[in-house]
C-alpha cells in the first residue's frame, strides 16, 4: 500500500525496477520479495477484475 500511496499507477513499475536491480546481484531473497511486491501491487492498482475473479 505504501508504494501505491507514493507512486500511484506507477507503483508496479517501481517494484519491478527494484526487482530487476536486485536480480543482478547475489541477494536472491530480496529479488523474490520485490517480484512478489510487484505482482501484489499490480493487483492492487488493477481497475477491473478478471473474468474468473470474484468481487466482494
């Protein structure tokens, strides 16, 4: 949520850049965490749910 508050629609891109930055190094755990954050952030800012997703 912090990324979304700070970067709005660009939050998933920011997280993706962080993942790429850490993917080149030796810190695999940080890379995996940033990949997870990028996916979760993309879901948070998605305007329309997918056809197979339930809406609450």
